[in-house]
């Protein structure tokens, strides 16, 4: 510690002498020399006072969702792709666990959004690899309402992202492109929209699922009816009163409930039940093992 103090004092002495001798005499501006000397004297004073350097402020990095981390393939197993929004992100890890030893389960590293975004990013999501089974869903981000700034709003204050007929056209194109990969394709129906869900209208999923099922029937694609299962299970619980609604906080769920009140997202148990359905539908399409 004494060495640091001594070094600081020597530094101050030499620097003061240098400035006094005007080693910047060759400079055109004496003002520049003065600024330099004052700055360096301040540095030297800090050393003389034995001040520690200001600590670097560590940038907080949000850990990546484990469901979005790519995993290496187990050689010899078929390859499965899960495509969808945050609901699919929620059931990815459990689906992978249920299909362990049967398939390599992958997904895009993000929320796949609405059908327009799906069309724009499909080649990137699929890559150049071979896929044996593709389980996909689009819907919740097509039926939502946004204002000009992209905020979730009631229908009378914004526009629907993809009205049903636009959804039909875009979903059909996605389906045809997925089929063209040679993979077996499964469509997971859009899960229920509860009352008071921000930017969405309760029951709109029925309209979009009707459109989707028609497209899948015409395209010869299997349907995994996630919506019907969730709707049936939720009938076991009484509706949550409007007094429980708080846009800033999630309402409490009842034991055994699969879906959060006033919210399109699910409880941990709900995501597990969805994963079981997805895994079962994928198993049916896996190629026979030799």
C-alpha cells in the first residue's frame, strides 16, 4: 500500500515539473497543454489518495430460455421440429423429455408469431436439415388486435393482425411449404382465448380453428386438437369473477387449472398436459424403427 502512495507522489512531482518546463512548448495552443496537465494532475492526485479505479458496471444478461437453446442430435433418431408461439415454447422441454430416445426434438430459437412472420422466416426456421415430423401452430398472433404502435388493444381501437380469410391463405401456403420438405406434418389447433385476454376476443380461436381444420383437411394434414382438450378440462372449474382481473398481475389459478385466468398462457401443469398431447401426436407420425 505504501508503494502505491510513493508512486503517486513521484508521479505528481515529475508531472508538475514537466508542466512547469512547458514540454508542450512546441504546441500551437497553450490551452491544450494546460488542459493536458490539469487532467494528468488529477490522475496523479487519484493515485496519491490511493483511490481504487471505478468498478466496471456489469451488463445484466437475461439467461436464455432453455426451451430455445438448440440441442445436439442423437445419431440415428428421427428429427422433429416444433413450430409455434409462446404456447409451444412452454411445452417444448416436456415434449423433448417425453420423446427422449425416440426422436431429436428441435424448435426455432424464438416466438414464431403470426402467419405473415411464419412465411417470412420459414426457410430460416427449417434450415437445410432433414425433418421427419413437423408439428406446427399459428393462430393466437393472427387473431390479436394491435394499434398503430403495435400495442395490444380492444377491437374498436386497433386492427386484427390477420383476418380469417387472410389467415386461411397464409396458413395454406405455410402448410404446403412444410409438406414440400417431405416431413409428416401435424397441425396443433390454437388454444382457447379466455375472457378479458389483452388484445384478443374470447372465442375467436373457434373461428380460426374452423378455418385451420378446413385447410388441413384439404391438404391431408393430421390435426392435434389441443384446443378441444383444454376447453373440456377448463369446464371443470368455475369462471373467474371479473373482480379478480388485474392487467398488471396474473390472477390466481385454482389447483388443477390448466390455463391462467384472463390470459392465453398456461400453468406449469397445463404446459405438461399440452406436451403429452403433442408428443403423442408426433409418435404416431415417426418413421418405423428398423
